[in-house]
C-alpha cells in the first residue's frame, strides 16, 4: 500500500540505534518521528532534576565540589517543594520532543543515504559512515531546535520570579537582548554535537554488532540494551562535555552577570578564573550519572515501543 509519507526500508532496531533488526518492515516518517519524540520525552523527564543541577553547576563561575550537587537537590526540594526539581522541564519537553523526533528520523534517513552511497544498503554500515550518520543526525536536530535549548538553560538557572513560562523567556530575551541572543552559544553546541552524536550512535551500534557476532543472537536482552546505551551515553557525553560547558556559559551569561564573547574567549576566561580541568569539566560527574541513564532508557524504550506497536499492527504497510 502506498502511504502518504515516503516509505523507507529500515530495521526497527535502527530507529533506536540498533544495527540488526528484529523484524524488517516499512515505516513511515511519521511513525519514526512519533516514536522518537515519545522515547526522548520520557528519558529526559526521568533525569530532569539531575539535568537542571548540572546546568546550574555549569553556569557558576565559583569553584564547587561535586558532592554539593546532591546537597543542592536536597535544598531545592526543602525550599521550593518536590516539583521544583523539574523547573524548566516544560521547556525541555518543548525542545526534546522535536529534537529526539528529528534526530531519530534523520538518522534513519542518513543511514539509508550513506548505505546506498557506500554500497551497504540493507546492511550494517562500516565504522566511518556509522559515525557520520550519527553526527549528521545530531547536527540536523540542533540546528532546528537550538532556541528551545537556550530557553531551557535560562529557566534552569533563574528563579521563578524572573521567567514565569516559556513564552515569557522568549519575549524578554527578544525585547531586552535581541533575537540573536536566542542563538548565543550555537557554535560550541554544533562543534560539541558532532562528536557527541557520532560517538554515541557509533558506540551503541558497534556494541550491538559485536554482541550479535559473539552470542549468535540477533537481539540483546533488555538489560543488555540498557548497558549498551549507558556506555554509549557515557563515552559520547564525556567526549563533548568541554564544549557543552562553554555553550552553557554563553547561554546564561546575561543572568549570571558574566561577559563571554567567543568560544575561545569563554574557554580562556574559565581556565583563568576556575582552572583548567576543574573549571572546564565542572559537573562532569553529574553527567556520568544522568547521561547513561537518559541514553539507556531512551534506546530501550524506543525498542520496546516500536516492538509493541508492531505487534498491535499500528504500522502502515
């Protein structure tokens, strides 16, 4: 049956960064977008308190011990209540739903294009195209959703009285700082997402491939997918964390009273005021907790969701 959207041959596992599919089928672009959006939203909501704490740490110019992160979470809970730990999560959802949807869908499209170009259509891609497909997918998603990331960062580091809701952030930034401010920190974000998305997709698919070769099982168990996703998230976020730090400083400079110009200038200021490794990698340990959880949950949820929808016959053929 000819569907309304362009059909693409793919494996359901590929949609959740799996190399070997449990069932080859045709999925519409809309199916991919919806499943990716749902998986990303759930994963980000799970780690929202840790994500907010990490952003607060990144925006501080003073030296902070990592164990103070949990003290900050506790104090926030005691002062403002349990739901305050999810402040800014609405902005995260507005961003992550289109971001995850675009990333999963574009990754599938790029894999198909690169597979045809390199002569691996319907097969697992070799290492470099595998990395390239992930990098292109992440770059595409960031380019289309970056202002929402700026809004999320502002809401995470400011009190409720400063910004009441998402639209209020957009209006105040545009009126007081100019529309260009919505794209402040865009360059380090793009530079960071290339290794992050590329390494994350590459690591996950490589682990899946090695697992299939060693165990002779086409699909890993659920706990194995979580471990593969956790490893991918840990390596990918560690590799790109420095640029993520620079991006957050540039995004929150106005509300924290700091002045940051270029990417290199921001890095130099951080190193001079706070030290090299200690300043540029502040909050990394928090990322080591939240990153693997988010990636692992997202990958496994994506797999289970697609598998369930397939069983119920929701995919159009």
